[in-house]
C-alpha cells in the first residue's frame, strides 16, 4: 500500500465518499417512508375510532 500512487488513493477516497452519500440518501428515503407510513396508520386508527362511536 505504500507504493500505490496518489491517483489510486484518490479513487478509493472518491468511491468511499460516493458510497457513504448513497447510503445516506437511502437512509433519508427510508426515514421519510416510515414517517409517511406512521402518519397513514395513525389516520386509519382515528377513522376506525370515529366509526365505533
């Protein structure tokens, strides 16, 4: 690893940066979808409670 060039190090650094950015985007998407699911679930529970009364 000591004999590798600066270009190889830069390639690895860029790959790591894009990989982490991709994981962050997927995580943000999943959190948004879970919040939407929770909101819809709460709305359905409210609708069912109103029908019971």
